[in-house]
């Protein structure tokens, strides 16, 4: 069974709060796959990613992902 995950992308230097950043949704078969996708987003956008699996992502606690490759 797949679960929907929300990803918020905060680019380096962005001063907005997490609750002000809109999320994108993606389905994943398990949490490991969802985290791999989030790390890939972090690498591509050079950003910090907040991942949640609750429908109300603005109030849910999340997993923060960052993949620094310079």
C-alpha cells in the first residue's frame, strides 16, 4: 500500500517559515523510498526538505532532509 508524503522545499537563504511554504505531494511504497526521494530533491535544489506524511502538513511534525554536495 502506498502512502502520500508531503515535501516542502526551502532553498538556502529563504527566510520564510515552514508553515508559509507550500508542499508538493508524492506517493511512495515505504518510508525509505520517500526519504530517498527527499534527499534527491535536496541535492537537486541545494535546499532543505521537510517531509511529512500527515494530510495537514503545516501542523504536523516532519523529517528534515539535507544532502550537501559541493
